[in-house]
């Protein structure tokens, strides 16, 4: 009965921790959304500089709009083409150097990954309350998306660079066993956020992290718990039983104890 009571008490305490974390990340997302809204209201140009809609731009490559623009250029006369080129050049100069624009976009992407992965780190710690966990995963989930975003930004326009990177990564050996299979989801979510940021689609990273956090909390709060938690609880019960047996032997061997009259 004591083991069952301890398990029920642990499950209740774990559920309360996760539900408090649910409220915490909800407030964080509301605060973050409010800060972005204020920034857009103060500086409308800030919204156009955010890395958004990158997947849509990739998907529209070669679409009918591109062919329509090409047909319009072919059918235009010299004066119209000159006006189009002049307007395009003026817009490019007003926006600044291309390298500076790309660097700022990457800074926005990396900053966004850090802000989005911060609550993921909180959820990871809350889920592993009462059990041993790999602290390196906590820091990895924060930094890995920014690194992936930078790599994707470099290789997304070059197939040769992509194959070169694949060869370099294949030569690196990472031998690290995860303490729980659920930890793999945090690594995969970090990579997904990094790829979304690298292709300038922060909106996808937002949806991914928000859904992942809420789904992880609900599954762990009302599920059976992680295997690492069950292992830690079994180890605590084994230690308690061992201590209880040791105390019982000491009590029996003391003068006046049950064994002293023999």
C-alpha cells in the first residue's frame, strides 16, 4: 500500500507542476505576442523585416505568377522595361545592401528561435521533475535551432554546399544515449524550429513549439509518466526498503529488542 500511495502522491505532485507550467507558458506567449504587436505598431517596417512566409516563397517558385511576370516583361517595350528596372533598383537601394539585409534576417531568425525554445526548456525541466535527466539536452534545445537556422541559410541555395555539409556531418560521430525516448522529441522539435527559421518561416516554428509544449504537458500530466520517472521511483522504493530492513535488524539486535530475549 505504501508504494501505491507514494506513486499516487508523486503523480499528483507531477500533475500540479505541469499544470502550473501550462499557466506559465501561456502567460509567456501572451507577453511575447503583446511585445511583437507593440513593436509592429511603433515601427510598421518591423513587420516587413521579420522572417515570415519563406515556405510560401519556396512553394511559389515556378508558379503561374512568375510566368505571368516573365510574359509581361517580354511583351513590354524598352521604356517600360527601363522603368521597371529603375524602380527595382531604387527599391533595392532604399532597402540597403543585400548582405546587410540577409544578416539582419538571420539575426531575427536566431533571436526568434531562442525566444521560442525558452518555454520548451521550461517544459523539459517540468516533465522530468522527480527523475534524473540529461542536463545537456536542456542547453542543446536552446542553442541547436539557431545553429541549424544558420546552416540552412548557408546551404539552401546551393546543392553543392548541401552535399558538402552532409559529408562533413557524416564524419562526425555522436555517441550519446538518451535517458528517455521522450527526449528524442525535444531534439527533433529543435531541429524543426531551426529549419523553419533557416527558410524564413518563423510562423511555422511558432505553431510547432506552441503545439509541442501544450501536447507534451497534457500527455505527461494525464498519462502514465516517463520511463525514467518510473525507474527513479523504483530506485527510491528499493532504497527505502533497504533502509527499513537495516533499521529493523538494528532494532532486533539492540538490548531489549525482540532478539535480546533469545
